[in-house]
C-alpha cells in the first residue's frame, strides 16, 4: 500500500477501506508517513467528506495504542465532558472539580488551542508548575487519589490525535465534522468512562457555524459513543460571543477560579452548572437533571469544588498559591482598551475574530512548533445586547508586543456590530441530543 495512492483515492471522492485508514494512521503515528502526505489526505477528507464506515475505522485506528487505560479498580462511576471548541470556553477547569467533588471520577484527556479556539491544556499550564504530561500510570494513580486528573494525548492514550491535532491546527483542516468527531471520540473512548457529556458549540465562534451543522456533529458523536456501549448526551450550545469575559490562558484560569468561588460571569456559571448536572445525572448521582444542577451549585457554595481544584493543581505539580494570589500567574506589563467609535447596542460579535485576536496576541499557535504566551489575551466588556457609549471600552487587550496589539485591536473593532437596537438574546442551550 502507498500513501500517495490513498490520497489520490480520497482526492477523487472515493471511500477508503478500514485497512487503508489504519495504514495511514498507524504509519503516521509511527513516523513512517510524513506530515506533508497526511496534510494532503486531511485536506482531501475535509473537502470530500467521509462515510460512517470510514469514520468508525478512523476512530478505531486513532484509539490504537500499546496499552489501554483500565480504571475498573476504581469503584466510583466515571464520566467526562468535552467541548468541540470555543472562545473563552474554560468550562473544563470548573466542571471537572465540581463533578469530582460530588464523588465521581473524572479522567479528562484534553487538547491544546486549535485554530481560533483555546485549549484546556494550555490554560492549565499557565499555572506555574502544572504538569499535563502524566504517564498512564501517573494518571491512574492521580485519579485514584484525587478523583480527577487532566492530561493531554500521550504515546499511550490517543497517540494519533497527539500528532494529527497539531497538524490540523497548522493546515486549516479543523472544520470537518468527521475529523472533529474522530479527534474527540478517540480521546474520550480511551478513558475507560461510563458516560460522556458533549458540549457542541454553534455560532460564529464555533467550528460549526450553523445549528444544523452542529446538530449533525452532535449526532455523529452520540452515535459513535453509543456504538461502543457508552451513555452519551450532546448539548448544542451558543457560541455567538465569547463565553464569560476572559479569553487567553492565565486570564481564563482567573475567571474559572472566580466561578469556583461563587462569582464570575452568569453565562459561564449557567453553562457549567448545566453540563455538570448532565454528568451527575448520566452516572446516577442525580435522579434528574434539575437535581444535578442543585448538587453542582452546592459543590460551589460549600467550597468543595474550589478545594477539589486546589487538590488537582497540587497533585499535578502546580503552585496552588496562584489560585489565591493571581499575581503569581503569568501576566503582561501592557494593557490597552479598544474603544467603540459609535454608540448603540451590541447587535453582533464575530466571535471567531475575537478568538483570532487572542491568537494574534500569542495565546494560540500559527505553526505546530510555536509556544503560546500564557499571559496574553483579552477581557470582553461588552457582550450581545449591551448598551455602548461612543469611546467606551469594548475589550481590554493584555499584550506583550505592540505590533501584535495593533493588529488585534483592528480585529476587535471589525468584529463588533453596534446599532440602535439589538434583538433578544437566544438561550445558551439550543438542543439536547441523545439522552
Ligand atoms: N476538540 C478536539 O479535541 N478535537 C477537535 O478536532 C476539535 C475540538
């Protein structure tokens, strides 16, 4: 078999067999097939699409690893959640400790920044010392001791996604429902979980911009999980504006801690309670979703979720003092307000451009090998429907390089549409698929 023939076949709209998909994925993971050939196949797959059979074979090939995680020695139920990617979406940092504090094991394998969206691993690594690169044995041990650990794809868990994820980020091949589904489900189905909650974003800041495309992605993922006997539910949620106010790694850690302390922005808190409620309900820690919401809120109000987050940070080598004293987190010396040239109400925000502004400041990657700047990002002051006076700040940029801030400021201005009146805001949760 030759990779070039398989690229040719996909380019011309053919469907690859499971053996052909396995050949490409295992060959790439082993280093036998180069980046440029897999990039070409990814682009062809994105344009031509993939069949359900190709998707199933892709997930299976991406899950192949020398060892499997087996958490059967932990008696508590195991559940996880994953988002398809958004701007300011820091829910994992809040939900994981809430659910673990309620006595459920949360083995979370997450990703890094992808395209214009942020990544849980980059956010966590902005906490000085936090180690997301645990081995499988260390991950297992941390789960037994703390009930929750957060790591990235490793040579032992979803090894193919570790390489493919970074390659897709740098080759504009993220926005394919099958590639997103395979990336997420290969990680999640390797976690030895009983149930999974998916947060499928929709709107200008999501990879799937329309509710129809987001619902299709949600269905693909629910079907993939159910085919292997997992309980899966997908919530299609709005991403027409950044979630909360902070966008950028250490800024998002601060906002997450604020929610765990009982404060923080209302939309972020609402979504965290909703997703946590479903997680607790799926593993029967709550008889109804409503009871799950009450339990999740209780974990915050009692301080148990914050204490669990401190425990997670400590166990993974992070400096937990940074959760009390934010000056210990990376921060920029320079800040600049981007002000509104006009007055009115915020009618629309191009949320992808806000994400790209944060990438331009250095919070994401342009090439695979780039490092992120954990300190940079932005704080959103004006959200959809808000009244704005001419000259009022829309956003504050936190930056380390002035030319980058100029470019980011221009994107922020472009992304806001302000007019005399704004329509009613849509609810955060648009659809629930698969319970
Ligand atoms: N999150 C992932 O883990 N993978 C994707 O492809 C998109 C979002």
